[in-house]
C-alpha cells in the first residue's frame, strides 16, 4: 500500500500544527496495535502443537510455530521431533537441533529427517532459519553424504564435511556443501 503524497512545502510555509499532532497520535496508535499483536502471539499458552517425539513434521510457518505432521517418508518431512519440552525455556539436548517454540508453553527440539543423497537449502525469514528439501543441483546448499543412527561422533565424517550431531536420539549426519 502506498502512502498518499503531499505537495512539497514552499519556502516560508509553516507546517500545520494539526498535521504534526495527527502524525504523532497515528504513530502511537500504530505502535500500540503492533504491541498488542506481538503480545498476543508471544503469550499464546495454548500449546496446541499436537506432535510427539519421533513424529515427522513440515514447518508451515516458523514465525507462527505452524507445523503439519507428515509421514516420515514424505519429501515434506524435513524434520523429526527429537524431544518435546513442556516449557519454551527448556533446553534441548546437546546437538544441532532446530528449536521451535509455541508461546511459553512448549518447545520442540527438531533434528533433520534425512537420508543419503538428500539435498537441502536453508531459508531465513527474520530471525528464523529452517531447511527445505530441494532437488540436488544449483539451488541446493547441502547434500547428505552419510546418516549414522545410534552414534554421536564428529570424526565419523570425511574431513571438509559439515557434521550435525544429535544426542537424543543419538545420530550423526554428514553433509557436503558440494551438492
């Protein structure tokens, strides 16, 4: 939406006092409404994300903590719920978990749900960073080289690989930046 334009002031013209006051009042009202929206989103205690540990998900909106539970074999299933915490301030286990919170009521610790040969791209929206499964090629940032369930070992990957380790469940994923 474009803002209406006003003609440029001529030298010697004084700004109308009412218009300056109107702009200040409008700014305060906009700030108050924005604050209420942010409060409503951040104080949402419903915790309605109905998934459990081991479920696979597709992140619909990281900013709004909107997810869909999907079959773990689906190409949309980029993440698996490794740990579900009852508090948004809880800590995920050691590892490269993607964290998703819903209000103050819960946090999901997510690990990549990947197999050898999968390619991924990172998406950043605001402060949120998520992954998307993409065809291997120019649009991919990473290719999964090796998945080692049952082990947490950063030395299990070839030198130069990116290593993602997860303590719960114990898993090591080796990625290359040459998809």
